[in-house]
């Protein structure tokens, strides 16, 4: 877990594009430990070399190396600082027109506090590596005075430790588009003849399609566990388990109706909005119609031993998967 701290984490005056913090966990991808740092610095001066590169290592599917400027990268305003860059390696084996988008952190180990200073671009900025830009990093990683002072813990017994974490941001072409279909006017009619001869506690309609999804109605002629013996229960449910993943939800506005065959203005209706998944329990109403009214011939619901049910889905969310 990273900590915010004002000391001893160095800050760059006026530079709000670099974020620095402390954490106890070491870098997960690569650690670059240098013994005899002063000797390395002198050897580079004698050889008139500006930087030293680590061995090549692999992280997040690519090969990399660290480039360290012990005396600062003067060409990029790093004079008086330690400069450290992440370099993409093995470029000859990358495809033509390659580019790699990376969010990365560089580390310096504080040996006194046993913690790592992390240095990264502020606000999670992603850097694009490509043929014309093969390295990114920080010219002013640490002031040389701060780094060299043993009291700060970065260079002790002429030994220091750097590190890096690399997270490649790759687009895998997966995604989805959520759309809401409204104003659907399709109605499904379920006529049940010989109603009194129905066997079993639950009756299912045929599968019907509305809003590009498959549905079925579920009827409890004598009531479900809540309405049992008092009311007829009616529900609508998805029947798409073979087409759509069970974890994918569909939100829908629906209407269930027990038709009054004598009086058009006395239908029994229930409207609801719920989220469905398949397979799942349906949504609807346990007390859709009282059994007393159902079996009262004068009420007009059960006529010639036939019951008519209508269902409508007026709005539905749909998901379309897309690929690159």
C-alpha cells in the first residue's frame, strides 16, 4: 500500500506532472541493485559515457531495460540529478509500425526506512513507446545532493537500489454497447382452453420473442406459495439461457393482463419494471386475480372454460458485443 509523505520523499518545485509516494512493497517487475555506485560513476566519466543500461528483462509481454544517468541527463534538463529511464528492448523483433502504451513506476529504495520511493507520471498518464520514442522516464528523478546524503537512505555503503513496474495498456477489442429499446408494441396472447382440466401447480406458455429476447409466462392457477388458495399468480421470465450468458441482466418494463372477455374496460393488469437474468425466477404478481373472481362466471374472466392472458414488453435494455 502506498503512502503520501512530505519527508523524506523529494519534490520537484513547480512540477505537478510527477507524482511521488512511499510504499513498503518492492517493485514487482525488476530490481536494479548497484554496489560501488561511485566507482560506476567514475568509470562512465572516464569512458565518456553518459549512462549505464541494465540487463534486458521481460515484463507485461515485452522486453525492457533501465537506463541510468548517474550524473544526470544534461540534454533533458537533468543536470544535478539522478536520471532514470525505461527503455523498450528487442525492437528489431517487434512488428512493423509497433507501438506500446505503458503506465509505469520507477523506484528508489530508502534503506533506512525500508521503503520505496515511487516516481510516476501524475494522474496515471500513459506513455506511448514507438519507433521514434523508445524510452520514457524522469530526468530529475532525485537531486544528486539528496541521493548522495547517506542520511536520506538512498545511497548507503556506496550501494543503491532502483526498480520498475510496467503495466502495458492493451486494447483487446472486447466491449459492449448497451441500448434501450422503447415503444415496443408487440403483444403476446396466451389462450388457455379447458382451464379446469389443468394438471400441476405451474403452467408455462410457449416461448415468445420481444425486444430480441425470448420470454415465457408462468401461471399458478391456484396461486404460488404466497397466493396459494386465494389468488391466481402470474409471472414473466426470460427463456434465453442457451443464447445469453446467465450473468447478463436485461432490464425491462412489462405488462401482464388477465383479459375480461365481457367488459373491455375491466381487464386485470399489472405493470412492472425489473431486471431479468436467465435462468431466473420470473417477475410478476402473486395476487394477480382472486380465485373467487376467476371462477365467478359473471365476472367475465373464465368464459367457456377458457382464460385469455396477454403480455407486453414496452421497453428493454439490449447489449451488443463488439470486437476490434
